[in-house]
C-alpha cells in the first residue's frame, strides 16, 4: 500500500498493483498536482483534463525525477494507434522548451519505439532541434538504425534534409564505415538528379578518392547517353588537369592542341587542328639518304605489321632532280627505297590502317542516319542558322517542371516508375497518373479531394510542360 493516499471525489476505482510512496487517483482531474510559486495570470493551477501527475513551477521545476541507477522520469502510453498519444509530452506557449534533457556525459533525451517513432517533434520552425557544446567531433542530433535508416528527412514541397555550416566543415557529411562496399552519401531520383550540388565560388560537386575522384555510370538504353555529362554554354564543359584516358570511341566536332605560343608565350596561344580521316590511319615519316648503289632500307617499328594493313607510301626527293621509288614494300617491318643516282636524300611517309582487335571490332561508320528522336534537330543548330532551342539533346533538359514531377514520385513505387519513364519520348502519362494516385492513396488514404486536385491539376500541367520543354510535343489526352 501507499504511505500517502489521496482521492479526488470522483475516483477511478483503481488500486496500485505494487508498493508506492505516494498514490493519487482521479477520473476527472489530476491524480497528483504539485505547484511552486504563484503562476502567471491566465495560467490555470489545475489541469483542465485528466492527468496522472501534473506539476507547475514559476521559477523552479514543475516535475522533477531522479534515479541513481534507473530512470528519473518514465512515461508510458498503451494506445494502439501510432502517433495518437505520447508516453511523455511537453509543450510551451512562449519561448521556453516543451521538453529539455540535460546530462553530463550521456544522452540528454532518448526515445525508443517498437513500431512508431522514437522521438517526434513538430514546430513552426524546427520539428526537432539538437545542439552540441562539445568539440569538433560532437553531434547535435544523431540517429541510429540497426537495420534501417539512422536519420530520415521528408518534405512534400521542400528539402527533406538540409545541412548548414558556418565554419570550415561540411554542410552535410556522410560516412560509410564497413567492410562491405557502400556509399558515404547516396542520392536517388526518378526524373531529376540523384545528387545535385551548387556553389557560388567553388565546385558544385567535388569527389576525391584513391580509386577515382568521380565515377559516373549511365543505365540508359540510349547508346548516346553519358555516364558523366558536362555542360557550359560559353566556357569549357570539362577541364582535365592531367592525362586523359578514353578506352572507347571518341566523337567530337573538332579538336587540336593549344599551347603557349613558342615565340610569345606570355601573350599568345598557338593552336593546330587534328588531322582528320574517314579511316583509322597511323602515320609514320622520316628522311633517309641512299648509298652509292642508290638504295636505302627504312626500318619501321617492330609492331608495324601487327598493327597496320593497307599500307601506302609517299616519297619526296630533296636537293636534286632525281627519281625515287619503293623498291620493296614492307616485309618484316622494313621497306626499301631506290633512287636513279647515288647519295640522294629522300623524305618518306608511310600510312597504314589499324587492324588491331579493338579497331577491327569498332570500325568507324562514316555516314549514318540519325535516330528517329534526333531527326530534324542539330548538334550545332546555330551553325546551320537554326534556333538554339532545338539542339539534339541526348536527354531532355532538366527543368523546374521535371523537378516538380520528381517530387510526386513515390519511393515505394519506384520499381514501377522506371518502365513508365524509361524513354523520354515515350512517357506514359496514364501510367504516371496511376502511380501518383496510388502513392497518394498510401500517404493520404482519407484525402480524396487532395488526390483529385494533385492528379488532375499538377501532374497534368507539369507533364504537359515537360513534354513541351523536351521538344516532344503535347502528350495525348488521357
């Protein structure tokens, strides 16, 4: 039994199941009410609803709990509906805190849940705010998940998670610490960009690693889609400060070398164009002088015959009106020049077409028809006097309309979104609408009016604008 018992006239009829120091019972007010000081005007000194324990304090604590080894204050709710009740609930009508937890070296506030959220916060500014006063390794808010997500942010119209720093650290920092392969930061999007970065003075996205700084992979079925895409209308789309290796086919509109001008390196650049050919040509050249018999053997690299076929020759005599011929073609990586008089200087050039395995499997298609989606459009519309709004883009521009569509895409339905949106010129609006409708039914099962507004309004309009921006015309009516 309790050492001190108190009953409000309308008691609940319950009795303690175990020993207790103080027992208060009421079915219409507070079982135990404690106050300290005079409460401000307009603040009731008794609860308006039922409460097991309620405490009020002006300049002191309303409720204080202390335990040497256990829990100082414990709140439990047995309500079955997720999110409808709280084990511990704190509120503030002014500038104070609803619930504050403070500890010397452990966790100030800790929440755990079997089915719902361990800690849930809502507010006009911050739903949950954490602050740390420690050093550079301290954490304001930390989330952990044994098998699930440690921290998750979600927003219907803005950013799900935002990280800000005013120092030299990172606005958002992700660390993967496991023997299994994984990512420190992972971003995924159905229609937009998986990861997007902006900077006013530095790099929008920067990658650094022993295996590679940036690794881009395209899963599109379009053979022209890029694993890494760089775009700059007036400057360089890509800048490489070092060697560049390309293991596949390289397509370009033009090119050449650019160096500091040899005679005026501080003020000028010097540029030369590449030598272009419809064949995969290798060029070898040199000079040689014939002997007293008018012959000269020219030795080529040991790999010449293994690399080249369809060999062609050019000879030019220097300093004399003499004749020169190729007396013997390349054999054992060597050919012979003969002149009609001795001691003649000859310039020679030999070209061969590559026949190595990669070249044999990837012969250049000199003339090719454009795919259906690219017909009528240009790689360089301005050079043909065409409007700049109709370039041959390998994928439609990412516009605000496309991002609006992205925000409607449900993560739980992404395995069905991909087939509907796989090709930009075959967007299935009906399938897209069905997906969005199902998503809204899961998120807002009671919001029929909202579903009709979003599906009938936003999806229709944003998808129509996306089609127009991508140069795909107006989608068919539903």
